[in-house]
C-alpha cells in the first residue's frame, strides 16, 4: 500500500486528487482538515461511496498549516510515502485584504510542512508535491514556462513564490524528492463560488432560472489559461511517480479573456451577457495579472501528460452542473410557496 497525505483535501483539487488516488486499490489516503464551527466536507463526502474499502482507506486528521506541531504530529502518526501540499488561502483578491495571514499559511505553511517532511525523510523515503501557481509569473509576458522570470503581483503570488523556492532548496540542500508544479488556472463544478469561472456559470444559470437578476463583475479584459482540475491532479501524481524530482508547468497552452468566458457561458443558456453583467470596482485588484498562457511542453515530453478537457468542454461541464442545481433550487422554492 502507498500512503498519501493531502493538505487541502476539502478543497477543489484535494477532492479530485483523493478521488483519483482512491480509485487505485494500492493507495491509502490521509487528509488534513481544519476545525470549523460548521462542517465543510461537501467535496469529499461522496468518496466513501466509491467502494466499501474506502472506509478503511480514507482517514481525516485535524491539523493546520499555521500550526507546526500539528503537522509534525500527523506526519509522525501517518508516516506517508507521498505528501501533496494543496492547502492554502487561495483567493488572490482576498490576499490583498489579508496579506499577513496569506503569507503565513501559503508561504511559512509550506516551510513548516517541508520541515516535518524532512524529519520523516531521515527514517523513510517521502516524496513531496508543492502546489505552486502561474500567479508567480504575474506581469511576465506570455507564453510562460520555467525559463520565464517571475514577477508576482499579489501577496498570494509572493507567498507562493516563497513556497516554490523553499521546495527547490529542500531538494538541493537535503536531496529530498520534492517537486513544484506550477499550475495554471484549473476549474470544475467543484470550484469555489467566488472564483471567476464558477461565479459566471452559477450567475448565467441562476439568471436563466429566474433566481438572480444580474451579475456584478470586475475586470473583463484579463486572460487566463483555463484547464480542468481533474486533468491537473493527474499531473501532480505523475510528478511524484517520475524517476527524479523536478518542476513542471501544467497548462493547456490556450488563453481566453473573462469576456470570452461570459460570452460562452451565457450563450450555452441562450442568453446575451451584455443584458445582465454590471461592473463594480470592488471586484478589481490593486495590481492585476493581465495575461497568463502556459507552455506545457516539458510536462508533455517528460511525463507524457496531456489535458483531456478543453475550454469549451470545461465551461459546458460547469454550466450543465450549475443549471441542474439552479433547476432544483427553483423547483424547491416553487414547491415551498405552493
Ligand atoms: P481551494 O479550493 O481554495 O482549497 C484550499 C484548501 O486549503 C481547502 O481544503 C482549505 O480548507 C485548505 N486550507 C486553507 N487554509 C488552510 C490552513 N491554514 N491549513 C490547512 N489547510 C488549509 O483551492 P484549490 O483550487 O483546490 O487549489 C489547491 C492548491 O493549488 C492551493 O494551494 C492553490 O493555491 C493552488 N493552486 C490552485 C490553482 C487553481 O487554479 N485552482 C492554480 C495554481 C495553484 P477549508 O476547506 O477548511 O477552507
Ligand atoms: O478566478 P480568479 O479569482 O482567479 P485568479 O486570480 O487567476 O487565481 C486563481 O488562479 C491562480 C493560478 O493562476 C491560483 F493560483 C489561485 O489560487 C486561483 O485559483 O480571477 C481570474 C480573473 C482575474 O483577472 C480577475 O480580476 O478574473 C478577473 N475577474 C473579473 N471579475 C474576477 C471577477 N475574478 C473574480 N474572482 N471575481 C470577479 O467578479
């Protein structure tokens, strides 16, 4: 049995990664969860239905990236062979409101986890994956790959860059099997509701079903290289199965503007976004990343990784999911009123 430890298992990527690993009978999965006053397990509840063995192969542990002692205790208790560091305050706009908290969890949190892994690595081999981000490229002109100089444009991106370099330094200094995956934006029906793709697919479908009248947005001109989260967690796993540790860019190699995203999502429900979208500066950022476009050649050639879902397929998948959800909500409210 391989034993994987995932920080951020309750998030979008953590849930897809856990699902991917549990589909393989040779994996036991351990996830870190944070204590909160209300349970936040919607993205992983369904995993227990994969097959009866999951009840013995999926385990959750309370810990926090801000708390070094909790990380050391879980590491010692679980003794994983693979560690995936996906936990983060991952919202770029929010990082401007909470820069110190973001730096602590995203930057120092990675270092705390690396220290716990280094300690365990002295008695057994441990492979480490760091969830780095294309935000680190910031204002560097596209296309971006690992030879592109970083120019971060938010507290979140600066903190991710710190975690990226710490990961590389632990590999070089201690010979650890540590990889940094520089992943471009990836989305899914499980994407948090305040990220732009999900905000748009939820907005378009709720407007279609009469549950919402307008959609208030920020900068429509920025461009992103959007892929499907299910494809991207496969790349994370592939990095840790390689013979030698290395860093990779994971992207589709295509970029689209927020405006194109609006056009597509609204057209899928036969609406014109111009009739519903309004601007509010509250959704802009003090410094913006204008264009992200990744070059995934290295991941394709060295790992054999390729994305299976394209931009249109991704937004269609999200719109279909959210339309079904909006219909259920409309039906429930009509039923309550009758
Ligand atoms: P997400 O949906 O926001 O999930 C973040 C996860 O981190 C959640 O499980 C959250 O737990 C957990 N977390 C937050 N603060 C924590 C703390 N102090 N200690 C432990 N866990 C904590 O993010 P995602 O989209 O899955 O992204 C996964 C990782 O990839 C993140 O590191 C993100 O920054 C990075 N990344 C994402 C993208 C992308 O486009 N999705 C691209 C590049 C890199 P709760 O459920 O309790 O809040
Ligand atoms: O969906 P977003 O919030 O994602 P962003 O900032 O690119 O960050 C995401 O991808 C990173 C990888 O590059 C991850 F590391 C990070 O954790 C996160 O997952 O915004 C995308 C674009 C931005 O240019 C933003 O200004 O959409 C623009 N936008 C326009 N109106 C909006 C809105 N973004 C949000 N969240 N909400 C709006 O109303």
